[in-house]
């Protein structure tokens, strides 16, 4: 018996380890999701076209896509392609063979749509032709694909302007691009000529297009003269072209209200709507289009939708400086109530303790690391003894990741963290003058008067060993304006001497993925002119830097030296920030920013992406894992334990429990995988009519009416509020209405105390109780044994009460999970 007990105990531990291992995923966070590739093949822009393989007409379609791809000499840098629209439609008509509503054909149409979108704005006119209402597949496509929601067709993938495919236009004016590459310029010229022809031949149907082209030409001339790239006219032109596509999609889906509702009620993982998306890009055209597609009675509700940070679309537009877009949303959507902080959000961080505050108040160490602190040559009006900070700032002791992610990273607010570098003494010592020359003195560095200057003009860099560059900095102290060669080097993954510089700051290390790391070293009056890129954390190890920032609405990229720019403008423009040694400055994506060294300064810049680990795993996955552990333990009962004549504890019954629990776990993990891959973005409640069918916004059964009716049908405190319904996510397993129990009450949310604490605790207690009573319940008692040591008939028929208790607890878990109650309301 002792051996059997040990074997049973070993089995128990193994099953518990497996079940709890799955269960604790919900507490420790999911694995990092794999990003969804926008292009999935070696040919880059032909990713979706290659997925057509095997479909009817795929050969002809692929030939057409390849032809247009090969016409572009720089397909990976300049995403402008010119497929033959008529040829594509002809192939679709031939391949459909009069069955234009089959799932296979609609999948082909969807892949063609995605490929044309990926081919850039030059191919977008083909999208409007593809979904013209005269085609026999248009309504079926809207019904079968778009109406399925973000899992099948996400508007967040298509309703945005992305300049990444037009990278040369972000750095070169048209004359510069023509000098750089005549063949590349011809591709761009072909697109602009087509737009000019469309504006001229339109018969006055699109007068705005001609105006936008004239503004683009005038701004390009100024960009060339001033050596500064301001791209707002280009973005306006792209937004105008995208608005045509979006308008055609809404027209195509006009006869399919389910599809219209899916587009307007879609939410991404931050619970943002398409109106939020338009607001973050300053796309006033799309904002007006979306609000116009919603019934007048529902517009205020639509405009007031909140994301996970409590921000409306208008809030995000104003934070980015897009006043015109914000005013348009307010004008059409009316006044809204926001939960976002007004002005500074730094008050959301926990207050630093008095002792911590005193410790952090001196963010700059008293020593200068052996680097010169002379500010000779810096104009007096640019200097200040008081810390200047016109953006939000906190001490490192106040930092809280959840607040930072919600109100700064997601909302795109810059933040200065005093003392935020938090580098160990040994690592910091490597960046003192003596330490740096000791580990990397012989490493050659490259310096330009403007970072990466060779990317946009032919210029010879200054190259020398690091120890020689340090000596050069000392020599120019008395005349800092004479030579502005500044080290701003991107460090490779296999960086040797400066490998420590690639380490992300400790505050962010476990939360972000590094995109690139730069090492900076320079003297007074050196630095970076206004530029913009993805999110970045800028660490200053020694010295002082004066930063100036502009919101996305005032975005620009300058190609002159920062010192010359500031002299010409009379000082730093925009929001000014004085960064001292030990400070960490977060600059959000698309914020223009520049920096000027006030003395010898050494720093690091880390461009990053936030990991998607904050996406919650469904709590049902946790419960399912614990359920597998319990059911698995019961299935390992010995034959003697389960041979009771009552049959209540037979092995077939246990097998059923195991199968049911395992099936539930597989389903939970499947849906979790979809969410982690970005395929299951959340959405707000779909508009439905009295028969349960989705309806178009603005109809009698509009969104607002449905929400009020849902709130009125509840029983007192259990009735969901409008905010509950807005926050409803149909993507989580079992997160549905418990109509058979409580009418409109939802199942327990992912973060309720019942799901996070009570249910796992209950399951754990059950396992412990079953483990402690199993042998005593199944073993005949001494007084019930006969003379020969055999168990009596009465003893053999003893009920296995511990098994029945476990079954009752399993039922309790299901009831509690689907009761819609939080532990605080039990």
C-alpha cells in the first residue's frame, strides 16, 4: 500500500504540475505573441498574391501582380505599383464561373483586395473598382468577409495612412530624389501624373484633388530650399485618396447593414474605434466620414467611446496637436465626457515617499565622469540654472509601468523621468572618460555635423578611434562652433566594445523589445536637429542636453545642423526640456524632437516596441487548467477505489470528466492563440434589431436605443450599464450573456476577484481535500474486515464521498464562473 500510495502521489504531482502550469499562464502573463507579417514572402510586396496559389485564376492574377511589381526598380523602398485594373476584373469574372458567392471565390477577392492595398496609393483606385456595387460578388463579400468583424477583416489594417512604403519621400524633395535615382523618380512621377490627369479629366467632380497637388508642389519647393521635410501636404493627399477607398467600401456595404455595423463597432486591443484611428493621424476626412455613417441620434455616443485609458477620439486628436480634426469630431459628435486626465497626467503616478523624493531630487550626480562641463560658446539665453521642463516629469521613484503604458505610450505623451537611467555603478563607470577609453578607446567611430548626414547628401564623415575623438572634443572647448562633428552611431547586434550600450534601461527592460540602439557622444553646440521616428527612450549618462519637441501635427525632419537651426529661429522651438545626467526622456512615435549638447555629453538612445504581454489570457484558460488537474487526478484512482457497486465513481465516468475538461482547455487555448496573434481584437456590442439581426446605424433599432433597452431589462444592480456594454468583448471564451440564469448579466470578467482568486482557490482546496481523503475512503476499515483479512460486502460498497464532493465542487465552479457575479457581490 505504501508503494501504491507513493505512485499515486507521484501521479498526482505530475498532473497538478501540468494543470497548474497551464493555469498560471493567466497570472504570469502570456508568451510574447508573434507579430503578424504584412508581407509573407521573399518578394516582399507580393505576399498576398502568392497566397492565391491553387485558386481559380491564380496563375493569371499572379502574372499581372508580378508584372506590375517588376516595373518598379525599388519595390521595397518605394511602394508604388500600377496593376491593370481591367485585367484583374476580367480574370475574376472568368474564374468565378457564375458562382461568385462561393467561399473559395470570395477568399480570392479578399486576397486581391489586400494585395492591391499593399501596392500603395497608386493601386488604390483599383479597390474602388473591385468593390463596385455592379459586380455580382460585392454584396456577398461584404456579408461573408467584412461583416465577420475584425477576426476576418479589420478596418484597422486598411483605414490608415502609412508613409513607410514611401520612405524616400520622407527624406528627399523631388529634385533631390531625381538626382539620387532617375528611375525611382520616374515611378513617383508616373503616379503624380496620373493624379494630375484624374484632376483635369474629372469634370469638376473632385476639385480638392487639384488643390492638394498644388499644395504638395509648393511645399516640396520650400522643403528643397530650406532643407527641411514637412510632409503634411503629402499626408493630406494620401488621406484624400484613402477617403475615396473607405467611402467606396461603405457604399458597397450599404445593402449589408451587418458589414456597416462591423466597421463602425470594431475595436482594437486598446478598445479604440475607427474614429480613434482617424484622430491619431489627424485624418479629418475619415473622421467626418465615420461620423456621417452613424445615425444622428447615435453620433454623440459614437464620438464618446472610450479606449482603455479613458480617452475619446477628440482627446487623442488634441494630444497630437490636430485641432482641426478634434474640432470636427466635436462639431459632428457634440460634447463628450472623457475620463482622460486634463493637461498633465503626471499626477496619476503615485507620489514619491519623502525620503525617496529627497534622494531623487538630485538626479544629476555631483561628478562629471571626467568629461568637460564647460559651456563656453553657448548663448546665454539658451542656458538656465533651473531645470526647464515644459512636458510632464516625474522622479524615478514614482514610475509605474501600467500608468506609463496607458497614458504615455498609448496616448503618445512625452515624459521626463528624473534619475530614470538607473544604471549600476559598474556599468556607469564604463561611460566615464577613463572607463570608456579603457573598454573602447581603439574602436573607430563615425561623426557627422548632422546624424546620418550621408543618407541625404554626399559628405565625407569624420572617422577616427574613440580616444582621438575624445581628444578632439577637448581641443574645441574654446571654440565650439568651429567643428560640429557629432558621434551618433547605430550599434549592431554583435557590437563588442560598446555592447553594454545596447541594454535597454532597467525601467523598460522586461516590457519592451529593442528595435535599435544608438550611442551618442559630443561637445557643446553639437546635437540632432528636428526629426521623428518610432518610440524611443533617451538616456543621458553625463552632461546636459537641451531638448525641444513638437507634436505630430507639427512634424518635420530637418537636414541642417541643430546649432544653425537654433541661431536662425532665435532659440529652441516647441516644448523645451533640460535633461541632466541620469535622466531618461521618453519621446513618443511621430513627435518631432531635437537636442543640443550644452557641454560634453554622452548618452544612449533605444528605439523600442512594447511587448504585447499586457494582453490578458482568458481567465477561463486558468480555470480549465486547474480543472484538468482535478479531473486528471480523479482519473488516476486505483481500480479498488473506483469499483464501488453504486457506479457513481466508475472509470468511464472519470474518462468523461477528463475528455470534457481537456476539450474545454483546447478551445480556451485556441481562442487565446487567436488573441495573441492579433486575430481577435475586441469590439463593442453589435447593433441588433428585434429579431437579433444586425442593423445599419441610424435605423429604428439604433445602437443607443439597444443599449438603453439592455440596461432597462436587468434586475436591479445586475443590469449592465451602457459602459458595461461598451466594454463588452465577444472574443473571450464564455464571456457571453448568461440569459438562462440572469437575463442580461455577463459572465465573470477576466479581472473579477471571483475568476482571479476565488475559483483557483476553490479548485486547489478540492484537490487537497481529495488527496487527503482518497485512501481512507477507498480502504476498508479494520473493524469491517473478516477473519481472513478480506473486506466485507458492506465495506466494499462504501460510497466514495470524496469523489462526489469533487463533482459537486466542479459544478460549483461552473455556476460561479457563469453567474456574472464578482466575489464582492456574492
